[in-house]
């Protein structure tokens, strides 16, 4: 096998082994998969460490120092969303048909992870072709709240200059993504017998008045904030809960709001705007409400400037694989890039497979994209860690 070319059979075996380990989040249970990834990279010559932010919630940190130069990292996540129902086959048995590999995590993000491992093997086998420090940082919990990436960043021992994040992008280059805030809002009322509602204050009616203002805020203000790569910001409601008996006026109603931010928006300012919206509801309608908490999310919005070398390296590597429109594009959702950006890291997002099949039954990654991704990852690293 040519050490500068991917070993296709090995990649398929590795993906099958990783898919077979159930890392559904919740609850995660990434430890077993992390140990397997560690074995692969240790065999390739990397120094390995495992770190846990909670029992069984395990990050893999691989490092290979090869002379002077920048620190370059590959990152993606080990967890997957719950498999759910509706599959044509066992979601934890990798199945190949019609040029596709099916299984939970095949594209989000165990396929990108295996392609990154293969790229790291190719780079490790040719140390004369690059100079610097090569890392693999494979984390727990991206699907719920990015706790693995947040934990790594808090404990990060050294600066990372460049990073490629593995998510399904159909092997195109993404350089920006949205962020999210999820405030849990409690609207207050006064309980009473439902036969005499005039003696109380219906918290659900009050919540409806607040929701009217939420809709107006989205339509007339929030969605007008646009970014050329990720589109518009948004504000909506995704959950509502109120009442405790069929014949009692509810004295409280809870709303979960979802606020998607675009790069350039300040998170603290957005939080204040939400508080101001509740104050407006009180001034206008007498609605008494409060933000109980902000539920954990993957994090804020971010972008890497298009003219940065890492973005251009990603575009060049994608073009080399025959992509006529390599990007740059932007994610509507979030990912772990924002956390690495907080370290001063310049990064991009690239990976095989499509978001249109991620999180769904019969998730798959096309075989040709899966293999090509390892070449793309290798080429970006070589461009950013040149020798001499």
C-alpha cells in the first residue's frame, strides 16, 4: 500500500468498527470508541491521552511533533444522535450498497473521523513532507451541548494555529456557522377554578401575548440580520408547557425559545435583547415573566475570514478532488469550530456526506466522498505545515 494514499479496505473496516460501538447521545458513552481510536493512532506513532469531563464522556487527544512549525489539529465528535426507528437495517451494523455506507454516524461524524485518522496515518508515514505539530482531537458530546470541546478548550495546554473540523459538508469548505441560545422562559399567572376564570390570571393566555411579541421580533428585527454565508438570524419557540389539572387555571407556563445567531452578533447583547423583550411584554400587556435559565447549546456563531490561508487551502484541496463549487459556505446550525476559534485558532469545516441525511434513518456516506475526504484532510495539513 502506498503510504501517501488512503487504504480503502482499512477505512471501511475502521468505520464498521466505530459504527458498531453505540455512542448515542444521550447518554453518550464515548469511552469504548475513544479507546479504539487511541489504539489506531498509537499504532501510527502518535502520543495519546484520554480525558474525561464526566464518567465515560471521553475525549481523545493525539499528538505528533515533527520539528519546528505550526500546530495543526483535526477535530470532530465521537457521539451520535439516537438511532430512532425507520431503518432498513441495523443502524449499528455498517452496510454497503449502491456506492454508499449506511449506519448511524456514517456521515455525522464517524465517517469524517475515520477519514481524519487515515489522513493522520498518511502524514505520520511521511514526516519528511511536513514540519510542525499534528494533532487529532476527537471529542464527546457535540450533539447536545459541545461539553467535550468546551472541556478541551478550558484545559488546552498550548495554542493550536489551524484546525479542520469534520462535519458532513459533501467535501466542500465551510468557514462560518450560526450559534444558538435557548432561554427557558417562565410566564406567571394566578391560579383559580376554571369555572371562575375571572378570579385568576391564565398564564397560558399571558404566554400567548408574549409569543405574539416573539413573532414580531423575529419578523421585524432578528431575521433582518443577515450574513453572506449562513443567512439570517432567527427567533422562535420550540416547546411550551403549562397547567397541572384539567379544571384549574394555570399559574405558570414555560416556553423554550430558540435564538439562532449569525457571525458578528454579540451573545451578551442578544441575551439583553431577550430580557428587553420580556420587559416590553410586561409594559404592554402586564405579562409577568422571567428567564429561568439558558439551556446548554453547542455555542455561539463564528467565522474564519475567506482570505485566510486555511480557508484557501481547504478550497484548493476540495478543487483537487474535482469539486467545481468548493465553497466557502456556511452552516445553518452550529458545530465545535467556535470553541477552537476562542483559542485564536483559524479553522474550517469539511467532511464527507450530506447534512440532508444526518440525524435521519438510513444515514449514509457515499464511498467516494468518504475516501476522498482523507486526501482532502491530508492536503490541507500539508499546505498549512510546509517543510522548509
